[in-house]
C-alpha cells in the first residue's frame, strides 16, 4: 500500500491537470488507496480518487 500523506478530512487540496490548470477542493473521504474531494470548480469528469502514489506530482495539501 502506498504511504499515506498526513492529511485529514476538511483540509484544502490543490490538483493539477495535464494542461497545467489548478483546481482547489476539500478532502471529504479517506480511503485505503487515496482521497476523495469536494471541488470548488473541477469538471465532473475529472472527479476521481486522488491516489496517494500521485501525491506531490498531481495533487498536494494546501499549506495553512
């Protein structure tokens, strides 16, 4: 199992897409393989589980 980053429900997340767009959201669920977020304005076709193995590459926790 990939190492889980230290993240809690309710923390802000930013996600980068292949075309270099950045989307913001809030972590709403933590699973064994990744997290699920409620996004501010992310298109619905991109609302997938963010895998822990992609942390730092495609998504990360927003600093306080």
